[in-house]
């Protein structure tokens, strides 16, 4: 599919898979010679399980503090609070344990710590935002990268840990903003299938489709590479096999492990900085503007987006249908039926987003630079409205 191009490699040291979190993080802290490890963790994992207690014990005197107050969609106000605590603790390593919001929080905390941005509204962050330029291409702000790096331990499958960007919500404007620096990439990612057993079913299953979203948008991109295509197609195949097994038996630790490996493969386009498309652009707005959980945006939007993009992404969608186990079936139909088989919502109506909100969603989507790298050109809010109508019911 790609006759020429450039493949980029991430500023990440390692992925450690199939091993217990606590002892692995302790060994990583020792390897990196970090003495003040600040933990940013899921509140559920901290209060309803013993996983964080085991991690604190394994770190011993290296544990400099724990923060478990990160909300869904990663609000500026709470990031500011966590940053102040990490600075007070003189943290020299951040470890994020939880879902995408927790991991995004640790990424942006590393920047806030470097630049001593701690006011409640994080007003200075606007100057660090990645925005679309006049031609739609992302313009990344230039700034000094963080010297305090992070390790990510995901408890879900979305895969956002595999890139050097993050999303933070300005709750005053109900707007998600994107921030990027190569050194925001985790130094290491630890995949512990036993930790994943604690994820609630809908979050786990929905986040699996979010990982598939990364794969589908990378596969459809004009800026991909043969290596990315091979990895993400294998990731989709493995997720299609493993996710239903995990749903059928939530205690099947091998199914959880396979889902984690599938997420890693599905997210390979993120690692290679392949630009995402309309699903990411609209999904960011659905979360920031309409409060739709991030892990439900893909089953809701992807069928309509695949239908919209079909004229511009024929070969990619044929390969996708095959990876979904439905060769010859339209990719939009194959994906919708797969999501429905998992009990996930497959329309905007099903998550409470009505047509009266479409104009605002379309307007805000045009502020998202990912919309400009969609395989089928989108340059006007009316074209976003067309996608939204395909996803309405």
C-alpha cells in the first residue's frame, strides 16, 4: 500500500510484558537510579485493590508519594494539584498506573514540573498546545522537554501510552487540548496481565476497541509504512480473538495478556507518529464537549467513519475486513457487528448525543488537527456533520 515514505521510531526505552508490576517497577527505578518515585494512580486500584500497596512496598524508601485523584478526561485543575505534590516531593521519576486519563496526567505533569506551572488553571499551558496550522497540519509548540520522565503501567487497552502526546481538558471551555514533546513518551511501559483483571468489563472491552481505532486510523493513513501496516493488522486479528475470550471469562489471565499484546501491536502507528484521522478528532470533542467516555467513542463513531472514508481507503478497508474475520464484507458493517457482539453501543443516540448537538461538535472538531489528516478530505464543518449523521442511529 505504501510505495515510499518515512518510518519514525519512538523515544522509548522498552516494553516489559507478562510480568508483575510491583517488582518490575522497583527494578526499573533501581536500573534508572531514581530515588524519589511519585505514583499517579487510579483511585479504584488504590482503594479497592492491594496493587498500589504492593507497589509502594516494593519501592520502599524510593516511594515519594501517591496521588489518586485524576478524573476522566484529565482536567487541568487536578493536574495542577498533582504537579504541586510531585514538586513538593522532589520527584525524580513519575509512574502512572491506570487508564488513559491517569497516563495522560503523568505526561503533562512532567512538562508542568519542568516549567513550574502550578496555578489551578494551568494558564501557561496554552502556549504549549499543538494546534492545526492554516493548511491543517499540526503546529507543535517548541519548548524544553521534561527532565523528570515517566513509566506507564496501563490497566486498560486504549494504547495512548505508546505515544509522546497527551490530552488535557480545559473544563472552563469544555475543550480537550493536545500537547506533544518527544520526551513525554514513557521511558518504559509495563504490561501486567494480573493488574488488568481489575478493569471493569465495559471499560476493558471498550478500551480494546479504542486500541483498534489506533490501528484502523494508522492503516488508513497515507503516511503509514509497511511495518506499521503489518503490526496493526496483526494487532486487530489478535484483538478480535482475545477480546471476546476475555469478555466470556473475565478471570482468564491469558486472554488479558493477549489483549495487552494486541493493544501494543494496534498502537504501533502511534509509536511511529502516523497521523490519526476523523475518529480521533471527533472522539476528542465527544469527550471534552459531550462527556462521552473515551472508551465508548470508537464503537459509536467508527462504523460511520469507515462508511464515510470508504471511497478514499478501499484497499485499507479490504485488509481491515479480512483482519476482522469478515473478508468481502464492508468494513463499516464488520466493525459495527463486532462492537455490537461485545455489547457496546454503536450509535451517538445510544450514548445520549442528539442531532441538536451536531453543529457544536462539528465546529469544535475543526479545531482538532487530526481532522485534516483524515484519508477522505474534511475541510468544513458540514463534512463533519455528514459523518455525524452516519453515526447518529
